[in-house]
């Protein structure tokens, strides 16, 4: 079995190691979805810090797909041009820049976490004066009671669905122009694509609701659109919620996730990034070290897809063991990379005999 610092072949791309920065919203744009100096320093320092793959935060494919008015977006050429400086720097550090393409569905138009994470109605503003908007939902009647307040919702009709697919396709084209080498479709955490997949939030009676086939139609159509424009020599990832963690009702579970992973593999998806939860506030999430790894393992065993494990990884030896023991092909680390932007360098110093070669020349006097 490979180890954490073995390279990861992904089509013609080779990630230098199997440690990735997990996508993490920074809510640090003005209100135009354009990256700021914060994004440049935040993503750039983690590339310096030894991650093999640096994934952007959830990046909205259209303005109403933002969680908050301050999220990153990629719905115009201006966005692609602004992101290019960031991808160039990441590549210069020897890391691979990835972009998470997202649509927040009915969890959009919220205030930032530090402002309460509550819906902003279309006639309201957040504390910075940014307006809310009407959000898109598969089934407004099935909206789970998040935060007490219901957002202003629009039931996605055929035109909306077509628009979402087109927005993903255009966003993938722009991501390529911006220099990204991995496109990750965000289909987890209770956002739009997961909302269609889960029976908790989808009670539609058209071809996008009901059966497994129908509920997963939108994510498959989005992946097909992305694959259409994303070059054959570059990988596509999909982040899914492996389970809704809701035992007491019909919901999305690991068996459906394995089945979806097989379908997505057939459509040219290279890696399933296995997270969980986010669909309903009643979820019972067993948080702790490696808490989502069994979901990743089940998908790895049940499909041809490579898998990324994420959740509760804080220690280099722990990350290394996940790869060595064949439990995951890639380890994504979130909060530990916020505590320590140089987590990858520390991991190399702890695990590798040739750590010097893995550190930036500018920092080498500090390896040991
Ligand atoms: C996240 N997470 C997340 N996930 C995602 O798919 N897209 C996103 O934009 C975000 N945003 C985000 C912001 C912040 C501040 C945190 C802490 C988390 C989830 C994240 O990628 C990861 O899956 C979880 O944090 C679990 O991994 P860790 O933190 O235990 O390593």
C-alpha cells in the first residue's frame, strides 16, 4: 500500500502527496464573489505548508448559489481572471489547485457564521448591508426547520434545473481558464445536489423525485456537464454526504452512496470525497477521530472510485495510517490546516527521512 507521501496518480495529473486541504468557506469576499487578499494568503500559505492538493472553498456557480453574500464565486470571466493569480502561486509551490464547484440550494442567502448563520430574506440585509435573495429548493414544502426561519424559496422548475446544469458547465470551463487542475462537484452537506438526492428534502413527483434514479438525476447531469468540458487528462472529484445520519426516517444512507459512487465512476468521476450530514438539524453525527472513514471504506470497497477520507484527522501518523492501511487514497484535512497552515511540512518532518526535499528552500533551516 502507498503511504501519505506517495504521489497520487489522477489521469495525467500526479498529486505530489495524498494530503489535501479540505474545502473551507472563508466568507471573505466583498459581495461580488471575487477573491480578496485573504483568499490569496489563506490558500497560498497552505500550498507552502506542504499540502499536495489545495482545494478552494465552496465556490458558487451562480450568485444565488452562495451560502452567504460573501462567498467566493466563478460565474464570470472576471472571477476566472482573479483566481488565476492564486492557482499560479499554488502550482509554483508544487501543489495542485482544485476548485469546489457549489450551489447552496435552499441553504443559501444566510448571514455569515459569526453573524448568526440565519436566513436573509430578499427585503433584508446582513450586518454589512448585503441583500438577501430568493433561494432555490427541490421541494419548499419539505424544507427542514433550520434556524427557525424559513427563507424565501422558489421550487426549482425545469428551466431552473437546466440553468443550474449550464451554470456548472460554464463554471468548469472558467475553472480551467483560471488554472485549476481538479474540479470537485459539491454534492454534500445539505446543499442543492444533496437536497435532490435525499428523500428528506425531495418530495417531487417529476423525473427528479421519487426513485433513487430520479433523485440522483441532477447530480449525474451536473457531472456529465462538467465532464463534457473538463479535459480527459484531468480529474473530477465529487464530494458527497455518505449518510444523513437520520435513522428514524427515510433518508440518504451509505447503501445509496455506494450505488451513486458506481454511477459516478461510470460517468468519469475519479475520486469520491466522502463527507456526511448537513440535510436536517435532527442528524445524530458521531463526531470524533476518523468518524467518517468507515463511509469512505464502504465506497472504496463497493465501487471502482478512489476515495478521499475527511473528518477528525489531526495527526500526521493518523493520516499516514489511513493511506497505508488501504482505507483511503487521499486524506483531506480541514480544521487542523486552520490551526497549522504548515501541517503538511510538519507531517513530512515527522514521517519522512528526506523531509528537507519537501520543505520550501526558504524554510529549510527550520526542518529540525
Ligand atoms: C468547512 N467544511 C466545508 N466543506 C465543504 O465541502 N465545503 C466548504 O466550503 C466547507 N466550508 C467549511 C468551512 C469551515 C471553516 C470548516 C471548519 C469546515 C467542512 C470541511 O471541509 C471538512 O469536511 C470538515 O471540517 C471535517 O474535517 P476536519 O475539519 O475534521 O478535518
